[in-house]
């Protein structure tokens, strides 16, 4: 089950200041103090009452250290002004529960929550270099919070934003969120071209999405809990913290996701659309649902390295969906451990690549290669599978041979360790050679040849060495290849009980030299039949033979595959007595020879 919820909500009007018909109160500091409750600090005089719009302007410093019983409407902090909610202080704009009252910060305004509580009944707009600092206490924004080119610092206390319904937070246009303690709770979170640095504290939300050039780092003692987390576009998201608990975790559209440390619990994990997922820590799926897979689709890459401990997923799913999202994906594993509860589904994809160079891989079910165009290379590490299903050929035909480690299928180690397989074209023949590092019950090996890379025929059989841990060298010479741009060869190994393993094919480019090729016509003259003998020419090549009279007319013509060194033409009695030409051509050779027919 791939999540399809991918929203980018960008608001260009973050700096709106809502002008109401309520009375406006401007801070003028007339009392010479920072005390909100001193009426002489306001213009017109008097503490802001219920429904007032409060404006704190350039250089103004305002402190609340007691409970403000009056409920203003909108609060605006701008031009470097600051508002501090100190210990024992509280202020609400909730207007008797009507979800009214906004907070707007412009032009470097500052809001400090240092022990008290500020309750914003509607929305908050934090713009143009403004800063919110929360060291203790709470900032509670009932609906939405939009941060544009501004900074929020949380070192303690709590930031709570719209934790029900469709309310969300958005950081955009170079904004920064720094967390070194405290908690941040909200419904949905959108990060676009912004940075989040978390070294401690915790985040608890429903939907999180990072886009653009955003960078999100959770390290140290930081924790994250969310229902869904998506990293998209060019965003980079890194978790090296304490614990993370997410139901849906996706990397999409050229993004990068790094799971470097801590413990990650996730039901569904996927890399899609040219993204990169790096895993070097404990990642567990706690779900028993059929869709609780690790997904790898559409030119994405998963890198599994030392420190990785991946378990609990139903399958590794690489085959895409009905929308054609599979293919050209890469799995690289060179350390750690990776176990699924069932199997690997690769069937139906094109261009996938799986490179296993270390670690331990456990697949109790089937690695279903099917008819996929996939290259699976194992050079080290340990792979244990219940079965390998490959309809492109016999079992494991798409596997490169293991050079190190072990490969177990149905409880049995694969029979030979092929170290090398190579071919060279020499004197119109192909000389093949290979070596094995070890063999288990190796009865014999077939040498197979193909001219198209698909249809193979057996051209030789070489006896194996049974069970041995020594290095053994083998060779075979194919003396009858035909002229072709490329000739393909592969080895198929057979156990004593008939089980077989097919290895990757190799390609050899032939270079035929017909400098010394010749044709002999006999008997000549002749009356009834003539033999055409070939020397220095490739056997199994298609040849065209024409008998032409002196007027240039073709009187006899044949196309045949040259299965031997001589062709015979019978029943020449229909030809008149006289001189003829025998013209011979192949793809690499032509000749013209004189023939005399005499009665």
C-alpha cells in the first residue's frame, strides 16, 4: 500500500495583518516600565480590554508575569519589538472559546515564552526575520501556524499547534526550527526550503512533509512520533536520535532519507522516484498487515550498511504497481542484517539491480525474480532463502556467482563458487576458461552458446570435481562458431542429484580473417554435377551460390547453410554446353569461378 497523500501548501500572504473594527492599543512605554498591566504604557491609556487589537512596535519590550484576565483579539509584534510571557504569566486571545485572535510577527519581532502560557485562539503568522524562543511554559496556537523566513527555538516547555482536524504548521522560505529540548505537538507539518535541527526534545504529529531544499536532522536525544512522514523533491531528512515511531515513511522525488541511529519503528517504509534511502540502524515493522512491506520502486536506491538491523516487514517489494512505478531500482547491502517475514517480489520489473557485498540476509519465502530484467550480484555476505523463482531460465539464472560468504537455498548451499569465467576469440575459435574456488556435489558443467543472448544450445560438457575446497581450472574450445557481431556463452552446473545452477552469460566478439579463404570447383569441365569445396572459411555460415551464363542471366541459384566443407550441385543436364560463372558470396567472403559444361 503506497500512500498517495502528498500536499504542498505554500502561502504567500503570511504577513497579513488583520484589521478589525475593535479598539486598537499601541504600546508606547509611557510608564517607563515593561509591564503589560500598567495602563500608562498604552496608547490610548489603559490596559487592553476584551476584543482589543494589540500592536507592539519598533524596539518595544513588553513583559507579562501575571494572569491577564482581559482577552484581546489580535496581537501584532513588529519592527524588532518583543513580548515575553514570563513565569506566572498567562495571556489568551481565545475570546471566550470562539477560536478568535491571531498572532502576527513581522520585521524581526521577538516572542519569548519563559515560563508562562500564551494561548492564541486562531492562527499565528511569523514572518520576515522574526524569532520565537520557548524555554519553558507553553505557546498554544489553536489552529494554524505559518512561519515564513523566520526562526522558532524550543529548548524547553511546549509548542502546541492545531492538534485536531486539519490544522497544521508550515515552515517555508528559509525558516529554521531549532529543538534542544521541550516538546512540539501539532496535526500536520510542512517544511519547504527550510531547516529543522533537533538535538533533544520530542515531536508528535500526524502528517509531516519536507520538500524543496529542506534539511531535517533529528540527532542526540530527540524523538519523533508521526502517522505519516514524506521527504520529497531535493529535501534531506536524517534521523540519528533516540526513538522514532511512524506508520508511513516515504522518500520521494530525488530526496534523501538517512536512518543513521536510534530505534525506528515503522509499519510501511518506501523509496520511490529517484530517491535514496540509507539505513544504518535498527528498523522494525510492528505491523502484521499484508502491505507492511519495504518498498523500492522507480529508479530509487536503498543502501544498507553496518549497524542496520531490519526486521518485521512482510516483503521486500520491488515490482511496482499498476501505474508502472517499478523498475531501475537498486538495493546495495554491504553490512548489517536484513530479514523479511516472507519473500522478495521483483517479478515484472526492468533494469533492477541488487548488489550484496556483506551482511546477513534472510528470506524464508521466495525471491521471485519471475521474468524480470534484473541483475543480482553477490560478492560476499550470507544469503538464506526459501527458494528462488526465475522464469528467465533455470533456478538462480540471474545471480552472479558468490565470491565470498554463503548462499543457502532450501537449506542447501549453492553447489559451486565460480571465481571467473572468460572467453577469447583465437584462430576462428572461441577459447573459454573458468575457475572455481570450491565445489559441492559438482557432477558436470554444460557450456552453452547463443547468438542473441536468449536462445542457448549446449556445445560442450565438462566433468566436475565433486566436492572440493581447492581452486580448479577448466577450459573448453568452441571450434565451430559462426560469424556474428557478438557470441554469448554461459555455464550451467549440475549436481549428482540433477539440481542445476545457471550462471551469468559472457559476451565474446569474433574477428574472422578470410585472407586465406579459397573455393575449388570440380570436376571442371563437367556434364552432370559439380562440387564446390571451401577452405579457410567458417562452417555454419549461410552461403549464396549462383550459376550465371555469359549474358549475365542467373540460370541456377541456391541459399544454404554451409554445414560442411563441400556443396554438390546435381542434374546440370538442363544447361547448354558452354562456359558459365559460379558466383559465391557470404556475409564475409565473395568469389567468382569459371565452369565449363561439356557433353
